[in-house]
C-alpha cells in the first residue's frame, strides 16, 4: 500500500474580517450558550425542559434572523431561488406519484400547498430557519399503504380515505407533542453515520424504484391510443428521462469547465438540474401525437389550479372526521405510530445535517422546539386534508451550503465559509412554491418522463460523500492502481480490510431487510420501524462485533482523506503520453494525439519570439 498522509476537513474559525453586526450576533449566541452550559437536558427528565431551553436560546436572536437576511439585499435571492428549484421539482414529482398511487385524491396542488404552508411555518416560527421541509419519498410510500388499506376496507373505502388520513395525522401530532415534551430529541446524539447512510441509500433505492415504475407505466399510456403509439410513448419517455439525467450531471460539473466566465460556470452548475429540465421539456416536443388525436405523446403532467373543484374538496376534510367509524380511528393509531417513528428519525437527521459542525454555525440548534413545531404542522395539514411534511434531504444541507459567503467577498477563503444564518431565504422559497399553485398551465408543459428522470438524478446525487456506497465499491476496487496525488478515505488504510468488508456486509443486510419489508404488501407500512431499529443495532450490536478502533473510522461523522505520495504497483503508464481521450484499447481513436510537454521557460521564449515577429 502506498504511503499516505491524512487531511481532515476541519471547520474554519470565525473570520477576522467579519462585520460588527456579525460579531454582535455571535456574542448573543455565545452568551446564551454560556448561560445554559450547566443545564444538561436528558430524555424523560424535566417535562418540556428541552423546548424551554431552545426558546430561551433562540428568541433573543429572532429579530436578528430577519435583519441579517435583509442586510444583504438582492444577494439573498440567489440561495432562495436555488433551494426553490431544488424543492419544487421533487414536489412536482411526488405530486404526480401521489396522483398515481391514490387515484387522484392527492395530486400536485396538494403537495405544493402542503410544502408552501410548512415552509412558511418553519421560516417564520421555526427554531432553526435553515431547515427545509417538504413531502419526502417515504411518506409517499406510507400513504400508498394507507390507501390500499382503505380501498380494501368496506368500513372506510376510498371515499373516507382523506378523513382517515386526517385522523392518522391528528394522532401523529399528539405523539409528536409527547416526544417533544419528554425531550426525546436528545436521542439524536445516537444517530450515527451507519443509520443515516443506510437510510439515505434506502431513499435512493426508492427513487430508482419509483422511476422504473413510472417509466414502465409510460408504455401503457395513453390508455386510449393504439398499442404502437403507446410503445413510441414508452421508448421516447425512457430516452427523455435518461437524457435528463446525463445532461443534469454534465451541467452540474460546469465549475470544472474552461468555457465562459466563472460567474456563468457557477450559475450553470448551481441550476444545472433546472436547466436540464427546461431543455429536455423543449426536446420532448420533437415527437408528438397525430394532430387529430385526443391524447398526447409524450404524456404530460396533469395539474389543476388550487381552486379547481377536484382540489377544493380537500378543505372539507375536517367536517368529515365524524364519518370515520370509531374502530377505524383506533386502527389509525398504527400508521400514526409508524409516521411518528419515521418523522422522529428523518426530521431530526435532516435538521442535524443542516447544522453540522462543518458549517460552523454561530446560532444554537432547536431540536426539541422544532420537533414540537413539526407536530403543529402535522396537525394543521391533517385538518386541511393535506399530506404531511418533514425535514427533507438533501435540500436541508444544500440550503445551508448555498448560504456560505452570501453578501461577502467569496474570493476571501475565510469569508466564503461563513454561513448567512437568517430566515429570509427559506421564507422566499416557500412563497415561490405557493405561487406555483397558480401556475398549472406552466406545469402541464412538463412531460412525465422528466419527473421520472429527476427521480433517477436525485438518487445519483445522494451517492457522493456516502461512505457506505464507497465501501461497497471496495469489493471491486484495485487499491494498487492509485497514482501519486490521488486521494482515498483514510479508513481504507487505517481499518483492517476484513473489518471493512464485514461492516459493509452488515450494512447491506440491514438495507436489504428494510427494503424487503417495503414489498410486504400492506405490512410494508412497518418499514420505518426497521429504520429506527438501526440506531440500537449500532449502539448495542455493532460494538460487540467490531473493535472500537475500527468503528471510530468506519462510523465517524468526520471525513478524513489520505493522499497517496507514491504510486501503487498496479499503475499502468502505457497511455500516459496520450490525451485524456485515450481509451483502454491502447489509445485508438481518430482524434487521440500524443502530448508533447513544453517547459514553462521554453513556452515564454516562444511567446516573446512570436511577439517580436509582429
């Protein structure tokens, strides 16, 4: 194994060039932390103590949260619109998925409305305003199972699906309040990389599954079209979806381009997925149905205005609560418990990742208060007949990252690492999502294939930085083929290979078990319980299977890389003289040319000679 040196990604200190307003903001937060330093919150000890502490620490900063956001002027719109697009595209995709799974009882307007309401609540009343909330893939799956149960139960039926869901959310909210009051969010410290990355990989699998299911359905659409046109629709949809994925990945790598200005490259990279959606939507019109057909190719998103009669019936859900039989209200406790477990894990992990130590935030967290607010939000959405929301990944940490260096000179390394902690950007993006409720003509231009492709894109985007995925690739990686200067996570060198493989196999088994449960018919609704079981498995099971030294590197929140100082014995130099276009077939290709390095001094002399000739 080549010799290596370690580099840890450490959080930067508070920059010297900060403004007086920033210094005042930090002093308030630090003073608040010092006042509470002796107060250790414990689970089930001191009713509401965690909520009280969160309010005591965040309330003095509330006005500052708004002032800081407004102080940067129009610069706040860059991160706000960035996270808006990162939120609205999944919302549209989930809305279309909901429409398919619930026979139209929930659709895009419901998801946009729920996301907008929850976002405004979090930005205005939330303890941590950087947290992005919205509908997530797991809740789509849970609601699918609830719908199947209602559909097969004569006492409820499809007609009472929304009132039954309202009862589920009312009970879920009560459970949230209880957990918040007993300081259960202190348990977040037990959420390690093992459980978080297993859950994240499960979400990626569910995204892939939803995309495949959606694209398969395109071969059956339009229903009233001849089979030949349905086949064309399916093939064209698959092409559009894959084209979207490839184009989005390509555009998001624009920062490494040598074309255009740095501002242009950054813009293309930040909005790469959105640009890809616009381009592929335009390309989709290259194939169309016959002019006299009543259907379209490719099939496009179905979206109505928020005031359409197919949507307004939702607002009457609270008036139908009494129509649900008492026995079925009791049954609602089961999905309520499952959603509570899911949200306790997902919401807290999202909040945790939005304010990790790497971001070096100056204002304190508010896990207990925010989980109580999550209960209020769940109750409100349930009474309105809307699906619930919670903290979402990867949008939550994406939002925090987008705020680094806003309103500062980003050429200054220290200034560019400072996060603008405020409420304005979250409020703006939530308000923009609300505006989308009245933009159904624009939404209906999108082909459904774009949404399925975006699911695949989101799954792929969850892989970078996922150590679990990297460890899986080690089974087929030749570690002797690394060149000097290339990097590899330090655990590869520091942890015995058998421990790494064993830990990965345990994680694969855990992932497979949770994913398998999602296929267990109506019993698949229990999958969040297995997700939560990953936490005690890590706490009490893995410590008996692996030495502490191995777990410290395999399940650490800190990313440490090793840089190879020497080349491995398996490095192949055969094609080094050829350009990057060289293939593994010896560099064969019409445009592959041999590279001729020129020393810098010789290059300068050639430039001077050329200038003298002119």
